[in-house]
C-alpha cells in the first residue's frame, strides 16, 4: 500500500463500490416510486367502481356484510388490494379481513381528499391501517347518500400480500440476476479505472526510477527518459523539466569541479608568488642586520633597493588579487557614462610615456577619429588600457614600438594595442588570460609581473559585454583588440 498505484487503486475501488451501492439504492427507490405511480394511476378508479355496486353507508349506518362481500371479490381479482370503509372523519368502520386481524382505528384524510380533488402529482401515499407508521399508495372515493357525504371507501393498493411478493422476488432468479449485473458493472468500472491508473502511474514510476538512478550516480548519468515535445500533459512537462534540471545540475557540478580546480591552482600560485618576494625581502633584510656597519653604503643601498622592489611587487600582486576577486564576485557593477575614447587613450599614453622612453621604446597613438564616443565605466576601461600598455612595455625590447590605435566603425569603437615585442607562442594563446599566466620568454620582464593583468582585462571587458581578440607572432609582436559600443547606439 506504499505505492501510488496501490493507494489510487484502493481509493478507486472504494469510490466505485460506494457509487455502485448508492446507484443501486437510488435505482431501487426510483423504481419503487415508478411502479407505485403506475399502480396508483391504473387503479385510481377501483374505489369508485366498488361503491357503484352497493350503497355501503346510508344515514350513518354501514353495511359491513356488503363491504366484506365486495372486498372478497376485489381481493380475488387483485390480491394486493385491501379495502376499508371510513366515516366522514376518517374512522375505520369496517374491512374485509378476519375479525382477529389487527388494524388501526383511523386513517388520515388529508391525502384522501387530495387524491379525490385531483390535480396533484402521483404517487400520493396514505396510511396503511395494517402497518402503523407505513404509508402506501391507495385509491379512494366518496360515499354519498341523498347528496350528503357519508364517508369514504379507502383501498390500499400495496398491502401485505404485495410486500410478501416483493420480498420473494428479491431472492428469485430476477433478483439474483440484478445483483450479479450490479457486481459486474462495478468490477468493469474498477478494471477500467485500474487500467487507466496503471498507465498513468507507470509513467510516474519510470520518472521516479530515472530520478533515483540519477541520484545514485551522483548526478553524473543522463536520465534514461524518452522526452518528446509532443506530450503536453503534466507528466510530460514534469519529465521535460526534470531532464532540463538534471542537465543544469550536471553543468553546475562540472562548473563546481572546475572552480575547485581553479581554486586549488590559485592557492598554489598565490602561495608561490607571495613566498618569492617575501623570501627575497627576508634574505636581504637579514643580510643587512647581520653585516650591519660592515657593508659599504653603496652595497647597503643596493640591498634596500632590491628589498623595496620586492615590496612593490608584493603590493602590486596583492592589489591585483583584491581587484580580480571583486570582479569575479560580481560585486563590481560598471558605472556607465559617455566618454571620449581618444581622450582616455591620450591620458594613458602620457602616463606611460616616461617609462617607455627609459626603456628606449616608442609609444604613440593612431587616431582614425577624434570624437569616438562610447558608453562604459571610464575607470575600468582605463584599467584595461593601462594593463595592456604595461604588458606591451614589459615584453617589448629596447628599440621597439607600441601603438595604441582608435578606429570608429558603424556600430562600435575599436581599440587596439600593438607592439613589436617578443610575441606569444601559438600554443599559449589560449591561456594568456588565465590567472598567473607567465610567458616563457623575457625572464627579466617577468620579475615585476603579477600574472593577473590580462585576467583583469578580460573580466572587465566581460562586464562590458565585449570580447578581446589577440594575434601574435614570435619575435614580431602582439596585437590586442576589443570593441566598445558607439554612444549613439547605446543611448
């Protein structure tokens, strides 16, 4: 009884049995009313026919002998009829039974008058003198003498003989056939209902089995369900939703696994990158403490500069980690505003002009439009340009060139940073935006790199729904390019 099918089957059987019993009782009641109405309509004149044969009451005196004679003949013709003689108040004056038969002494005249008056819906029930508290269909007629009402002839049309016959029929062949047919109908209805429930619960059982297998497989297996778009009922919709949900769960689990892998890798890289400058600073500071005054001023200054450079690198690394963490946590929402890309690019070029000159690198701008307006977070876009230019300076040898170019297109503003540096191997292009990515070339340049600059660039551009493209050739240079929407398009 724990399965849904068993519970539904039990409920169905109970409902069918109750409905069958109710229908049987209602049918019996309606059938009885039908035959009572038919009997009353067919036999309504019988009392009138009887009183036409004899004057049963005259001047208040009842002719009991004539009543019994008429009652005898009438009961021979119709054994279910019982005849009574009433006075004008409903008192029973006589009947056609043996003297030892017990009867009540009065009959309610209200239904009698209603039947005689006509215009009422049959069947009309009156008192049964032989069965106190029982009401049955009847026939009645007024007995008059010299125009004066003397009493009534009251004929019960379903007497005790009728009750005995009706009771016997219930145990005869017809009664048994009726009972068997009722049972057959109930069983047929139950069988059809069980078949329908079986088809419906079978689909639910298959869905439940698929859910159980998916849970047992730790959401790695695909549900073994034949889901089609043709089905439109609730079970089909539930199955489609479950398949879609399981696919999403598997995708989220894979994402969690990937995030866990990245987290482990991040922890490893952070530990390594933090340990290196800390160890270097510790070594140089311990050297200064141990040797103290024995070091020449120039040597002491050299050690302090190296320690200071590692402090700066550590601060840069921590700052980049903090910024990337905020970008990844979706706590940063771009503050969109319209601004001129050429003006922002000019500021960035001026910012790195001296650094580029110190390394003997040419840094310039190329503008195809002076008023290339876009919409974005000017602070975040400035960080993108700074990281790209800084990255180009780091990997471009002396005598190289870096160009920051702006081009206006029909629907976007194109921004590119190109250099003539050492380039990126083709097999590493797909990894350059990963956290802590380090190129194998240019070890001297790598000493100040946090490995997070390009990861920050990509995350900022993702927030602006922009993609960055990169092309590179070894010992020939690299070009980074992305697009921002034009102001008129975004407004």
